[in-house]
């Protein structure tokens, strides 16, 4: 499914890709904008989504560049309708490294907020659920979206950033696989609660889909960590057997006898 993507361009060697379903999101918001206010609404809504996902890319680049400093390869960043996903070759097992990589993404969002707030002004009667089709309103919503994005990613729902920080903190006291299991289990519980709340109470199906994706991604990563741990254990056992195995005797023709 994730193979259905369009490669856009590279950023310092990292391939930026667009999942084909993202085009459906663009088409939908364009239709909503057109239905509400014609060409002005279409342009405003599409600009809104493109600016939002520009911030998503910057968020993922924060993770990616920090990961590279710890020797982790980052071949691709994938944009999906529910957000972005940086693909790492591996995750450092050193808790400090994983914490810094996880926090780098939200830090970028808070930095964007800090820069924008220098130029964006909020009226006293500003209402975040209203969308006047102006440039000033577009930047106001961008400030709020980055603030929400930064805070939301710190929620301890593995494999989101807060969940990874939680796993890394557990890994300072517990074996890595056990720490992953606990973080994933908590993430599953919170994901189910989030999906049910957004879907059944608020009819926010995109948000419910996001939590469903998080649930599945956490389980897949736990299985990957478990598989790697088992492979490493088998390798250690094989090496131990090789060390304990007595060396073979040389062939008779190679033996040296002394008189």
C-alpha cells in the first residue's frame, strides 16, 4: 500500500514522496472550498492544506536530520493524508539518542510558532472555528496548527514522538523489547480510545483513521523489534557454539612427528 507513491524531489539526499491518496485529500478540500466560495474558497483551502503539509515535512526533517547525526539512514519521507512518516533504516537503542530524535520533530513545530507569532496578530474576538478567506487568517490558523501538531505528537501513543520518548525512558530500566511492549500496549489503549471518541462522538473519521493507523503501526514496529531481538539472540547462541566447538585435528599428512 505504501508503495503507491509519487516521488517529488530530494532534500539533502532524502526522497520526499507523496502517497497517491494525498491527491484525494487535495481534490476533496478543493471541492469544499469551491462549494463554499468559488475560486477564492478553492485557492484558500488548497493553500491551507499545502502550508500545513509543508510544516509536516519540516517536522519530519527535524527527526531525519537529528537521526542522521546518530548514524541512522533516512531514505524517504512519505506524505499521507493523515500526516508524514520518515522511514529510518534503524532506531538507536541508546535512550538518549532516541529521545533527541523523537523531540526534534515537535521542536520544529514550536520553532515555527515562535517565528510566526512575531508577525501574526490575533484579534481579541478571534474564533478558531471560523475561516474568513483572508491571507491574515491563513497565517493565524498555521500558528494554531503547528502548536497543536507539536503538542499532539508529544502524547505518549507509540509510535508517535511522545510514545518513543516513553519507550526510551523505560529502556533505561528495562530490556529494550520489554520497554517496547509496554509502550506499544499503552499506545494501543490510547489509540482505541482516540479512534472511538473522534469517530463515534465527533464523527471525525479522518482523526479516527489516524488513530487506527497509529494502532497498526505500533503493532508492526513491536513485531519488528521482537524479530530483530530473536535474530540477535540466535546469532549470539551460534557464535557461542562456534567458540565452544573444539578445533578439528589436522589431516594425517599434515601432522609432524618427532623422533
